[in-house]
C-alpha cells in the first residue's frame, strides 16, 4: 500500500474537490462548475481504477481482506 499511497491521497483530494464543485453548482446553478466537477469525477474514476489494479498486482489477488481494502472497494 505504501507504493500507491500518493495515488490514494490524490484520489481522495479530487473526490473532495468534486463534491465541493457539485455543491457550488447546486447553490448557483453554474454550468461551468458542473462540467469541471464531472471531469474531476472522471479523473477520480481512472485514478481509483489504477489504484485498484496496483493493489491487485501488489497483493497478488483481489484486495478485499482488510477493512481498508473492503471500504475502498465498496466506495468505488
């Protein structure tokens, strides 16, 4: 997990930024912010998939054995 922890940290940060943008869009009905939030969420999907693949390679199996791995899988 230590090798891909930066990938996980960036994913969480982009998730938070995306939620903030969607909240701003909800309050102001701003189309550009909505599109930005959508693209951020798309990038997060790619990063989360990459993190999952790196975990599968590192562990040698599907990573759902520990509570952290299970929660990460359920969140995606």
